[in-house]
C-alpha cells in the first residue's frame, strides 16, 4: 500500500508541474479587439486612434471612443512617424522578459522531466532496493535483531534432547572464551532434521532469542533464480552481511532446495543449484575460528543432501527434532493452551494420550480448532467436548451430515463398520476400538477409530497380522449380512496388500526367510542408480507373490470365521449404529459383553436430531480408519 501511495504522489507532482508550465506558456493570451496591421493603419489615418502603447512588436491602442484594440506590427521604420503625423499619442515600453530563473526552468524543464522519469522507472525496476533487475545478487535474508526476537526455550516444548544439544551454542555465543581457552571451537553448522511441524524453525529462533544475537532467516528457495550465478552471489552477500553483525545466527530453512545431492546430470541437471551449493560449501568452510557465525539449517529430507555439506567443518552436528512423545505432547499443549481460556475439565495429559503421532504444528492446530468450536457454540471457555470435536475433525475429517444416503447404503455402511469393530475387539494385540461412526466424514462413508494404548515405535508380526484381519472385516460383514460386495472396501484391500507385501519383502516376517526382496529404489536423477538392477529372479518373485497371497487368504479366512461365530454382536452393533450413528468405547464394550448398549452421553449443545450422535468418547483416541 505504501508503494502505491508513493507512486500516486509522484505522478500527481509530475501532473502539477506540467499544468503550471502550460499555464505559464498560456499567459500570453490574445487580447480583446485584435485587428490586422493594415486595418490598424487605416484607423490611424481616419483619426480613430488617440493613443498607442508600443511593447516590442505589440501595439496596444485606444480609440477615440475609449475602446481598446491590439495589433502586431511588422518591421516598419515609418510607423512611428505615421502615428505622429495623424496626432496619435505614442508611448513605448520595453518588451517583458522572463526572469532568469524562469528562463532556466523553461529551457531545462524537458531535460529535467526526462531525467526524473528515468530515475523513477529505474527505482521501479530495482524495487526500491528490495530486489529487482539490479539487485539480483543481494541477499534476501531477513534480519531479526535481539530486541525483536522474543522467542526463548520456554516457548519450545516436546524436544528436550534437541534443546540440550543446542544449549551449548547459546553458551558459546554468550561467552566464547569459555570454550576457546580450552582449545575447543563451536560447530560451524548445525543441521536440524525432523518431520514437518516438529518445531525446527521455532528452535532456531529460540537459540537466537536466548543468545541475544541477530538472526538472519532465509529459505532455500530464495537462492534459486532464473539467471545463472544469482544464487551464488546471494550466498556471498548473505555471509558478508552476517560478518558485519557477528556474532549472529544464519538460519536456512528447507536447505534441501539448494543442498540436494549433486547428481549425474540426468533429467536436465541444474548447474545453477550446484553453483549455489558450491558457494555455500566454500563460505561455510572459509570462516575463521573466532568468526562467531553459526549456520543452522532445517530439512525433513536429510537423505538427499550432498555428503560434502554434512562433513565436519560445514554442518558438524545433526540435531534430530523428533515427533513428541506423550510427555512432549502434554508440554506442547500447555504452551498453546496459555493463549486460550481453558475450562477446568480440560486435562492436557488426557488429550496427549489420544493424539499419538501428532507434531507440534498439529497440536497447535488442535487447540485452535477447539477454540473455534467453542466460539461457534457461544462459550466463554474451551472445554473438553470442544477438544474431542476438534480431534475427531482432524483425525477423521469434517462431518458431512448433509450428504444424502439411501437406507440400503446406510445399512451396508453400518454392517461394514461393525465388521471392522468386532474383529478389532477379538484379534490379539489389536488397538482398542475407541469410536465407530456411520456419519460421512471427509471422503469416507463411515469410520472405525482405534486407540493405541501407548506410542508405538516398532510393530511385531502378530500386530500386523491382526491389522490385516481388521481391514478385511468390513468386506466380510457385507458378504455375510448384506449378501453383496461394494467398492467401499477398496482402500482396505490396498492397505492390507501393501502391509502383507512389506512383511514378506522388507520385514522378513514370512516363511521365505529374512532376505530383502524389494526392487532397487535408488534415485536415478541423483546418480544413485543410473541403471535398474533386478535383485531377485522371476522364480523368487513368484514365491514372494504366493507368500503374500497365502498371508492375505489366511487372515481373510480367520476374519470370516470370527464374524460367523459372532453374528449376534455384529447385528447388535449395526442396529445401534443405525439408531445413534456413533458408538463410543463404552457402548462397544457393552455389545461385546452381550449387554444392551447404554444410551449416548448428552452433549452441551442442542442435538441436531432427536438423539445426539456425535458424542465424544470417554477416552482419547488416535485415528486408524479401517
């Protein structure tokens, strides 16, 4: 907006100057009563002119009747004598001359106007010094000084080990002599590795905030330009600016945009990106030991970074910022809950148990969605019900209650989800069922949510086999109770087949042994695998396919047997779903125990239908739609 007003003001000034000049040129207006010189002489001879004022070639005459007329006289030596002979009073004045300054202005105005327009357009091309045709090589790093950066380690939660790793960076920036007197030197570069949303950027800002030093932030894509050599020039300029503000921190987000492995040139190659990488390697390794400039980079793809970038002297240290565990999630939730009014019934620990696999960004979004649900219900505080609704929306998708489904489709979906839920309750080491719904959510017509009792970092064979059986439960229930097959089980089959294939080819969980049977998956464009090699023979692949088929058929038969033995429970669960649309863990337990399911818990909001059907569960959950 400021640039727009600035341009508008410039053009208004230019227009005003032009109007002033044009008005100046038009001051010589044509006087009233203008007449030709010959006619003027005729009037003089007839005695109609009493007085003449001569200004250069301009004649301003007054008639005997008091009328004023003007004329323009050509070079005439006898004019004055003719006027005097006819009794005309003659008065002469020198011709008005422009002032010296005005004459200079008029003569130089076109040149000044051209120079002004040229300067204006050149500044437009340069973008006011913020980038453009003449500032390609300037760094686009945004500097945040110590006064502007208020982020500290107190604002970072869920990654205690990572904070300990970078704590010595803060100590070094505060007191370098503590390390230098022992002959040690701080790592020149720190590479933060972690999934998206785990807080890598926030941790880097916290380092700068704790150390009270300037913080230069830039994205890896800011180095990429259409002109060759621009990226390398920006790297040089960025490090030059950093040296002027040392000690400081340079943070490069998504460094894999320019730090990608230098490949074999296949697929067109990218010499510009490689030049940028080469310049970064030189700059990082060319620092003196006392430069006090630390480079921090973040990426979620460390596998594709160039090895030269990861060697000691460049990025000496890799700090893993993992997904938070249950304690980390609780701390992150407490940080974000400070910003919203929380009801007394909200327990961060309970929510943390129900959100395994959530990153810091996911948890921040969860708190925000809960606040939006509370605002939608005109509440003053955000309560546990809002958090449950927000969790269901994030994990399962938004409800699509307006979707029109036929009664047969609804019954089919109820039996499908009941099949998933019953098998999940009966299989060993299967995650407990938290919620079953036939309300369309996201792209699914119904969902079965399963709750891991704790964070899982590895999966055993029994658990995977149980997951395959649970995935088949929906289709089998359709066959047994609806005597039909629908396309709703396509995703279940894809996931079951992929899981069985991984068990055979990658995990060694089959009768074929522990050999890896996967194909060569090297990155061709990175030069890792220019030619594709077959790791296994055709005969072996036939055995692999047969083993995958055996696992799938075995679990399919097992799931079918279980459902046939528990037809009453599937029927009861399907009828309950058709009545209430959503069942929580307590209602599912009642059905599995052979009891009539208890009615849903009342909600604070008025029910949309005769019976509330989006009741949150008694316990938190993780989404595992099957």
